[in-house]
């Protein structure tokens, strides 16, 4: 399975300080414990405020992950597969 990541830049810089609990970003899990899931690294740190659009070329999943251009942005994402059987 191939996940494609596209950056959508909002052209703004962060306005608040990053959460000190996540100085190296977060591994974002959107799979909700699904048996079938895919993982991909995200460009980290994000350039500015914006979003990554994650698309799967196999199951057609599309997900959005927002960023703030800070150290606490996501560095990876895990998503559930929409296909229940192959």
C-alpha cells in the first residue's frame, strides 16, 4: 500500500508556543486499532501552519492532518485501511 503526502501551506507562522510535552513531535495514530493499517513518515517539522493530505492509492482513503509549524507537529501518521478484504 502506498500513501502519498501532499502539503497545503496556509502561509502563516505559528502564533503560540509548542506544547512542551512533545518536543520531538507526535506519532499520530488515526487507525482506531484497526487490524489493517498503514504508516508513513511526514515531513517534519512542518514549514508553517497548514495541513498534510494523506491519500492511499489502494483503498482510496483520504485524511487530513493539520500542522502549526511547531515542534509538537506530527512526524508520522498511521491510518486504517478502508478495504476490508483483498
